[in-house]
C-alpha cells in the first residue's frame, strides 16, 4: 500500500490558489491523489515487474526470483553464444540487478 499523502495536500492548495474556487481545490485534490497512487507512473517502470513479481511479494520470493533470473541471464553463463545475444543478456542482467537493488532500497526505507 502506498503511504504518500503530500500530493493530495499540495494539489488541494495549488488548485485553490490557482483558481480561487472550491472546484479548483477539488480538482487539485484529485490530481494529487492520482500522483500519490502512481497513476502517472508507467507500469513497466516498477522493479517488481522486471522480476515478475507482485508488489506484495515476500523477501524470500524477491530473492528467489532474482537468483532465478540472474542465473538465466548472467553473461558468464553465455560464453559460447553470438555477440548480439551476449550483449542482450548483459543488458537484461543489469536491468535485473537494478530492479533488485531498487526493491531492497525501497524495503529498507519502508
């Protein structure tokens, strides 16, 4: 569950100040809620999607998915393949590592 609240507050204040009308405040509140709920963020950006998990996955599930994917795409395991496939595997492995690091960072904070 997302615990952000500041989008609603800033949206409400900005809507009221920009329009000087209660309807503007309500519109700002709705836009702030959409920001807090990550409606504007593309779903492909989530690190959970890279690992093929839901956001409520346990730490053990995250670790298991990471180990499974990194063993599949690790460039050292693909020593005998074409250079293009090796480069694609390196890109995918770096994406998997970045997603895993991001999840670990988010969970330490939250």
